[in-house]
């Protein structure tokens, strides 16, 4: 079963796509992701199955019928507040369209959904205690909400058919759920479908940033060719104490059976670095190919022009003028081709950034909260990836056990530092105020003409660059001048050299 799962069905038949979505929503790991439920609901809407889409929204937002507690029916599958808000918006939009009632409010929809959930059986006592009426009272008291519940009888009745149960429906006794190969494959298919193309809204944001000019690569890149040299392995000098603490806890976290989750996270970051390396190699080949073609075409044109001038005779001046115009036209066309290649390269790296942001967001890595084109957010993500790059490179050199022991010491030290900082911060603030304005004013007016004297040259901060931007070296013979004013890129050989080094280490 190849291909991805998209709203258009892609290469999968509708039935197969439905099975993949059902398995994903029942998966204990990915089943709480609101994006999966939203994509599944839109998939059902586009195929004329609003009744099933309504049941899907109810499962995600209020749970299955029968009490919604720990005794029987399940509670809401999606618990993240931002995901729930997006699902409620989608549910409201669908119900307004289906019932042709644009005045339907979100509060009415939530009330109707809650009452329908309680009316599924076993929830009558709770409904009475909460002051919520029965289904019949709902239809009388709220005509708009009555239209929502009435949808169940307008469409074919799917309630008589038992819902398809997957292998993940059984409750796992351990807090960490085990996912089989089928579940991993399902999640991978959904991520592949969502990252295959950049959404239109992200493209519009990039167009706005370009401002009518030639598109440029996202800067800074998430991963550089070489691992950064960090002064502190925890990364607190780059990210701050709180973000560094979250990363350390993620990298040292273990499951109930003693497996380290940090290794999986670092493997994902290493895969993202590999994606960047492969893209750099692909782009370098494309640039080399276009330059070779331009040089060969220019040499052939120059040969033709020389032959034409050699047989011009008395019309040599006119022929030379025509030759100059033709060569100028060729140079303009060559520059347009280079611009087109640069634009294509920029969008390839923007698509790569979008894919990496989705992957690292799903891994819940700090600093990643979905796709973005904001320069400040990308800069923060680049610093986070610098810490991750240093971590997986160091782990490959010293081994997992030694690296985890070092991170545990860093974690203990950072937690102690944060506790100490919180306790001493009020005292420091009190001692640092007040004397400054009293001492500064006399110094300005006592010796206004005297320049400040230093026994030593003033110390200048020379912060070490933690991650160098990836730039391409221009190819000689005609391409160097064109690259002025455009971001340069490192050679792909640096990535390939680092790749060989890491393979030897592993």
C-alpha cells in the first residue's frame, strides 16, 4: 500500500485511506494529535459523509458515549487546548454549512455535543446533576442545537454498525504505550502526506518576506555542516536556563522498561541533519550543471561570432556591433537562468525547513511549535538544533552511557543553579539599584573635557559563533559576480566529510 494519505485520496483507495486514519486515531501515541483528527474529518466531508465526520468530532472533543469516565466510555481523545480549539472551529464550520444556519454559536454547539454525549447511555444521572436536559429538552430549548442532533436522523444510521477496532484499542497497563511496526508505519504515512507540499498560507508568508525580490534561502539553517563547539554542553548559554533544562530532561528521560528516549530524539535530529546534507549535495550538483551548460553555450556562441566576423569583409563594423548585441542578450539570458536556479534552490530549502519543523514539532522538541517563517523563531530553532547537533555528535564519539551520565550531571547542576538563582534574585535586585544614579551624575559634570582613561584596553566581547550559516561557494567562470548580494552556501563536501566522520565513529 504505497503513497501518502491526503485529502484527495492520493494513490490510496478511499477504503485504505479510511483504515489508515482509523488506525491513527486509535493509536495511543498519535491518537491525541488534533491534526490527525482534523485531516480525517475533512477527508470524510469531501467524500459526502457528514454523519461520520460528526461522530469523529464528537469522539475527539467529548469522547464516546457511556459516561466518559474511567468506568466505561472513553473521554475526549484530544486534550491539548490549542488542538481542541482548532477542532471546535472546524466542527462549527461544518455544522453551519450542513444545517444552513450561520447564526449557530460555539456555545450552542458545545452544549449540544455534551448532551448528545451524555445521552449515549449511562450519563443521565450526570446530566441531571449538571443541570443538563435530556435529548428531547434539547430539541425544544435550542432550535439551532436541535438541528445538530437532528443530523443523526437525516443521514444514514451508522450507529448500528460496530466501529472498526484496531490492535491498539486495548488499554495498556503501563503509562508508556507500546507501538508496533504498523503504528509507526501509519504515523509515518500521515507525516509524509502532511509534509509533501508547503501549504498555501506558508507560501504566502514567504512571498511577503521576499517583497518582490529573488527568493533567498531560510537563514539561519537549522543544521550546519560541522557540529558547533559549545562552551556548555547543556546549551544554557545559547537557549537560557528553562529551555536548556527541558532539553536535558528530554535527553535523559527513560521509559518504564529502562529504555532511553533521548536516543530516539537524537536519531531524529541526526536524520534531519542528513536531509540537509543530501539537499546540499543535490543543490551543488544542480549549480555545477547549469554553470557547465552556460560556459559550453557561451564558448560555442563565441566561436560562431568569431567565424561570422572573419568573413564579414567590409561590413566588419556592423557585424561586430551585431555580435556584441547577441552576446549581451546571451549574458542576460544566462543571468535569468541563474536567477531561476537560485529561486528554485531557495524554495527547495524552504520546503526542507517546513518538513523538518513538522518532524521536530511532532517530537515535542523545545522551540518547535509547527511551521513558521518568522526570523526570530527560526533563529531560536537553529540554536536548539545546534545543541542537538552537538549532542548526537558527542554521543557517537563517547558512547551512549558516558554521554547520558554527563547529561545527568549537567541536569543536576542546572536544577541546583536555577533553585539558587530563584532564591537570591530579590536580594541581588535590591543591591543593584539606588547607587547608580547617585554616582553617575558627578562624574559627568566634574570633568566634562577629560576623556576616560583606562589602565588596560577595554575588554570587547567576542562571542563565539555557535553555528555558522550554510552557504554555497560560488563556482568560478562567470558565476562569482552573479552571487554578489545573494546568500552564499557552504560546499556540500563539508557535509559529506562530516557524514563520513560520523559513520566511522558509529
